[in-house]
């Protein structure tokens, strides 16, 4: 396996920053769930002084699809996002400002890939907007939402948010990367994502015998993190023997 420089988080913080759309999804029965619909990872030297409201209309160098936002949170706890009804999501009336976020280990891993590929801007969406760091509880939460009217709107790949996804896809100037992991409870959402690609190729580390599962960018084992970087870089630059 070719070696890559595994840059520590402290150095990555000096080169990148993250902005996210946070909101609380509210259903008719009173259920309210913290969510994040979008994350932008940006090179500081390229986007210094950029107006956050303009970022979502810019072309990204790559678009990454992850499982869910996990424990992602805004830098300022007061910017956790306004309450948004499922109806507002369905009708496209919901708007959330981009606010600075606290990067996590997965986002640092994407930053490392950005350095390898010389990307300036990567956009991240998720199979589900639900912010829950416990993957098993997250999947249980999805199952409960399926029983509610408009319960599917937590996913950008739902029919109600088709135009939103098309807009994200049209504003991407590079590969679409699948990194949503291997949880069997996500396969229905993963299938929706694959079907929504409109003929565009999906890039990722596919899991053998499971066409809807892709390796997560930041597994717990350090050597597996490095392996993911090497394998992904090889997909974009197969002519390179080392990095």
C-alpha cells in the first residue's frame, strides 16, 4: 500500500473551515429532531472573506454522501437552527443559514483527501439529516419516522426533496463519493441514493457482495483510515504509484 501523509487535525484546522445548515425538524405529533441538511468544507486561503450565503450556490470540487451528521454541531450552540416543519421541508419553504461548525474525525479525513486531490471545496450531504451519533439508535429513529405522515423528509433522497437533491448534484463539478458505511439498516436509504444519481457514476470503496454498502472514510482503526485515503486517491489518479 502506498504511503500518504496523515496530517493531524490541528494542522487541518489551520487550512480548512466548515459551514453547516442546522435545523430542528418538527412533525405534526410534536416530535422534534435536531438535523443538519448540508455541510461545506472550504480551503481558508481560497474562500477567505467569502459570504456564507453565496457558498451553497458555488460549484463544489466533489460531493460526498455520508450516513448522517452524527454528533455534528455548530461552533456557537445558539446557532443550532430554527424549528422547521415537515411541511416547510416538503414545499421548499425552509431556509437555514450556513453557520460555522465544529469539525469531526470524518470531516478531517475528507480534508486529507482534499489535500491529496488539491480540492478547494467539498460539499457533504447525508442519507438522513438526523443528528445522532449512535448508529443503532439512529436507525431505530428512522424506523419510527417511517410511520409518521411526511416522515421521509429527513432524507434529501425522498421524493419530497427531489428538487433539492437535483440542485446539489447540478452544483457539483467533480466526483460523487459514497461513504455512508455498512449498516444493514441503511440499505433502503442507500438504494434511494443510488437510484437518484441520474446516470452519474458513484465513487467509493464498495463492500464485497453488498452493492449498496461503501466503506466509511474514517473507521476506528488508523491503518484503515490510511487505506481508505490511498484507495480513494488511486481511483482519481490511477497513474500515480505513490503520493
